[in-house]
């Protein structure tokens, strides 16, 4: 759920619970048109949809394309009917029940790339191909010092430019480095 802080301030606990229930139902019904599924309430700002993909006859690229379309439908319906924004993260295929926890953790980590792709995005494992593993990452400390000096001197436009330079250097880095 995007803008969760605003969501908390706007709605009381009962209303938030009803909104999450509505979001879960929307996600379940749209996904059910193609896959047997279950929705799981995993955190105050998260829901997980587990889908049975055994009947899907295409390859993994076609499967991700299918889910991308479903998530876009879910997002648009929620935005239209509930006036809320959600980001979708497509996870990984689970082969055995023992993989459930590790795949959930990997998918949760993947969802953190919303910091880069923004609200109302759809994040897939393929984005990791564009992410530097972080082993060669060096934070631009000289730019950090420059930014601090520009802020202290009240040079707002220069500070914005320096900030953009720093962000450009780290935007292809992994999530931990971005933070």
C-alpha cells in the first residue's frame, strides 16, 4: 500500500481494516479469473497473493507478462474504486513448500525497490539485472561534502544539482546502498 503514513492518518483502525479487506478481495477476484489463489495479510501495509500456476502452459516470460497485466488491473481498480495507490511486486516461482519463507523474503526485498521505481509501479525480478551487486560501490563522499557545504551556505539550486548527481551515481546500485 503506497503512502501508508497518509493512510494511517486519514483512516481509523477499523476503516483501515475494511480497506485492506476490500483490496484483498479485489486482488483475489481479478487473479481468480486466471489462477486459483489465496490472499494473505502479511503486514499492515502488505498483502501477498499466492497463485497456483500449475495449469499455466506458457513459459516464465509469458507467466510474468500475464501477472504484470493482472497487477495493473488490480492497481487500476483499487485506484478507481478506493482512491488508493498500490505497488505490485511479482515474486518468484515456488517449487516446494520449504521454499515459501525464503521466496517471501526475496520478494519482500525486491519490493523495496519501490524507492527507485516509485509508487504505483510493478516491480519484477528482472529489474535486478540492471542493479549493480554493490561489490564495487563507492559512495561519492566528495559530493556529500559538497552538498553539505551548499546547504550550509544556502545555495539551494546548487544543492539540488549536487543531490541529483549523487542520486544518479547510486540509482543503479542495490537497495541497501541506495538506503
